[in-house]
C-alpha cells in the first residue's frame, strides 16, 4: 500500500500540512519535529518524488600529493555530513583512485545511481579527468574544482582574489621585492593564485621577478628540503614570499630560519588555506582562511536544489576567503 502524507500524519499526530512541510524541507517546522517526521516516513517506506536517499562524497585521487598533506577534504566532509544529517540523509565516503584500471567502472556505477547524489572533490582533477562525469545521471556538484567543457554545478575557492588580497597586504606593508613559492600547475588552483599575485604587483607598478620564484615539492618535508637547496646557492632574497599554500610556506620558512635568516624581520611569509599548522609555526603564519565546512554545507544545498527544484542552467559559485594576520609579516 502506498504511504501518503495523511497516513504519516495519523501515525505521528502532526497535521498533514506540518508533515508536508517537513518532508519538503520547507520553513516553519522545528528541526526536532522535522527529524521525527522524516524518520517515521522512512520507516513506513514513504517514497516522495524529487528525492535522493543518500549523498556520496567522492574523493578522486591522482597522486595524492595535495590531498595527503592538507586537511581540506576532511573538513569539507564534516560540513557535508552535518548538512546531510539535518536533512535526514546518510553520507558515504568514496575514494576513486584514477590511476587504477577499475576507476572507470567505479565512476560509471556511481553516475548511474539516481537514488544518490554525488559531491565530487575536484582538488587534484584537470579537465580531462572530468570526462567520465560528463553524462552523469545522478545529481552532481563539484567542490574545489570546475569543468570547462561541460556545465556542471561547482563550488570553487576565490583563488585569484584571495592571493591578490594577500600580496596587496605585503605591498601596503612596504614590500616591493616579493617572491613566490610554488609547486607549479599540478592543480587548477595554483596558477590562479599566481595570477592574483601578479595582478596585485602589476597594479602597484611592480612585477614578479623569476629570480624570486622558488619551486618546491608539495609535502612539508620536500618544501623544506627544496627551500634548503635553493638557499644553498646564496640567492638574492626578496623581503617577502607568498606561497601557494601553508605547507609550502611552513616548510620553506623552517629552512630560512635554520639558515639564520630572521622571519619576519628579514623575510616575511604568507601562506594559503589556514591549516592548524599555520597557528603552530614560530612565528605563526599569516595566511588565507578557507570556509571549508561552509563549502560542504553549500554543496549539500546545491545538490538538493538540483533534485527538488531543477533548473535549466548550472552555476560556478566562488566562495570568498578571510585574510588572517599573524606574526610572519613585518613592515619594511
């Protein structure tokens, strides 16, 4: 027998209007009441239209060189779980290793499951890596990545404007010889951050001198060892560095301190991400705070929006950041 809203109303004791509002996630119902109604409806086998049963958080891995060092995706996952819990839905953490032969079959299975929504972590992905998701039948939202060749709902960090803000701050503190610590273009975010840096410099009548660009590995250990190697050649130093992320900044900063270069008195540093590490370095690292939990929450809302109120378009949403001033920048 088909379970109706009126049947659920009789079992729970709430009015049909309240049950309807709760099941359709409309305002006016307390979270406690809504959770009770959703639970009873699920137990009775209620099958509403425009509904998914669960959310899959899909972490697509290539090298793991960025994912393994940072704490971005665990925080995003936490935001997803909290938002999904409020909606009465379970979440599942799925890792897809794109370097394995079974990755294609795994992606196809996920994309065919219309009963689940997909939130895809795009941190390590480039354009060609999105091709298996082009014709995804399940609702799909990309976080920390975007696709050029197919319109897919996405949430991205405001990389360019965030790095512009950081370098503009260095300039306001009197720095004119500003260097860059980079891991190259291994992820989509890094070239955008460099572009924001160059924008701020150009606006101030300055430029990024390649002799001040330091290329390092993506892990804390390799950032440290590569910066140590760079310093062994006694290069001319800028008065400040902006780094692609906190890992690179912290590793390089340690190499500078070990060489007897005072931070920030002689060389200042700014990172990106605001990892817990940034608060623990000596000096503590000035950086850019990313709203990781909010990205997870927003992804859930966008996913449910596709299901409950489908539109004929998609959006790439840029989430802003906050600049966090600590102790690693000195005024010149």
